[in-house]
């Protein structure tokens, strides 16, 4: 149970940091860097989720003995 909550907190922390950086960069006139920051945050979150999905597939595979 703590693993799921920890994952949610990690995703929320990445989202907060990315949103703050995006706002600062866009207000200073650096819209391209703000977009790249948003994309980098999305990639980080997708990598976190991809690891958990891979663990889920391994669990299902061992559960059904494939």
C-alpha cells in the first residue's frame, strides 16, 4: 500500500515542479523552454509508470505461469 502512495506523491511532486518551472519560463518570455520542460516532465512520469506497468506484467505472468 505504501508503494502506491509513494508513486502518487512522486508524480505529484514532478507535476508541481514542472508547473512552477513552466510558469516562470513562460512569464520570462522563454516559451520554447517552457514547452520542453513540460515534455521532460511528461517523459519522467511516463518512465515511472512504465516501470510499474512492467512489474504488473511480470506479476501477471508469474500468477498465470506463462
